[in-house]
């Protein structure tokens, strides 16, 4: 089964760049950073990636970020992320780039970061025949005034950026206050996503849709508790970027069995399946699909259906989507022949 799942073509909507850093690369980053490293080995890093709860996870993520002291480091991280994606037949990835964190706390240059990121992405796209686009996480904790400054930067350096979103502390910063930022981003032609319904209740999902006008919701876990939120997701055709393993690792969901991914799929909500911060959570797309198969009984055909939906609801151009759908179906036909 694992080899069938590995060969299934996949697309991912929700993968944080720094959350996909290889432990070896984090050691390299710490070494190059000029700061005192707190890890001596890959095992130390893996131990560091064990989280007690969601705030603890955010703290760990922030610590890893702090070691990225040179804009150029993002090139290697991006390239390796896509190499790891390609090895699992993830043919399209939409990565989340928390650039503002490094601008705000380390004074890094947005254009230099984007140049490095795009160099890594370009090289990987050529070598591995995958596609990738970037959305910038404006990070709720920094507030709307600073986020407007980030939008100024995106306006000046739009290369490779398809959208924006807000991650960070959902609990302390519910969606509604970011309306003006989202309105401006929409006017700039950027696609709109928000982490919502991960640390807060279903109202956060409703607000992200109604106040911010998002097309996709990151996590959307708590929408399961409200028929109103489920109805709204369906009516507006909003895709929920589910991140099952992540939700268990950060403790926002008790176990995989209680995760609403099966319920959402059966209710006809548009979903994608995602690894979120794969190396930090000890997961990847193969593991997410495998887990869905084992715990929620998703068949290969259903998993492929999710793959197709992830392409259809991606931020690729219509032309690229058509091309990818043909590629996906072609590969699936070959897999189906083997299954018979
Ligand atoms: Zn996320």
C-alpha cells in the first residue's frame, strides 16, 4: 500500500518552508548563523521537535527561524523542500513563507529573501519537474499596520508570490481585525487564505470567510462543531486545507480518529490534505495519505480524488491546472492497471 500511495500524484496547499527544514539542514543553518547552536546532532533536533501544545510549537518554530541569519539560506531550504516533495510525487506545492518574521526581528531584506527562495524553487522545478508557488504569511501577531508594509514589499517584489495568509497566534488575534489588509491584498490580485479554526472555535472560520473573503482555510478543524460553518464552507466553495497529523501533534485534536477529515469529505466540503510542517511533525504527504487510509478508510480512488481536488483548487493558472490534471490522470491510469 505504501508504494501505491507513494506513486499517487499529489499536490499540497499548506506547507511551511521552515517547518519542512531537514534536521541536517537546521544544524547547518545553526552552524552558519554565527549564533550558539543548541543542538549537536540530528537526534537533538528531533528531540527539540517534540511539542507539548500549540503555543510550544510556535515557540519552537520561532527558535528555528532565529537561526536563519542570512537571506541566502532560504535557497537551500526551498530546494530541499521540493526535492523531498518530488520524492513522494508531490508534483505541485504551495509553500508558506514567513518572511515578515525575519524582516521584523532580524532586519532582513525582503527582496534578497525572495531572490534566494526563488533561486531554490527555480532550480528544483527544473530538476524535479515539479511546480511551486509561494504565499506570504503576514503573521497575525505583527498587526495590520506592519502587514501593510509587507504588502508594500510584495507590490515591489511580486515574483513567485501568489497569495497571502495569516498564521501565528490565532487565539490572541482572531480574523476580523485584518479586514483592511485582506481588502488591499485582494485589490493587488493576491489569493487569500487564513489559518483559522485551529486554535479557536468555529466562529474564527466563519469570520475568515465573511470578513476576510478567503478562498481557502488552513486547518478549519473546529468548523466540525457548527452546522452553520459547514454550510458556509459548502455554499462559498471554500477549500479546507486539512492537516491531520499536525493537529494531533500540536494537541488541538485528540487523535487521528477524532479528526474531521472523513466527515468533511463525506459532507461534500472541498478539502485538501497537507503536511503543514513535515519535518517538525515527523510526517510527510505519504504519511498523511497512509494515515487517512489506515484510520479513516480512505480508498486509493478517494485519495486520488483528493489529489485532483487539490489541483483544481490550487492557485495555478487555469492552463497549468489543465496540464497537471492530464498528468495526474495519466499517472493514475498506470497505477490502476497495476491494481487490477
Ligand atoms: Zn500551517
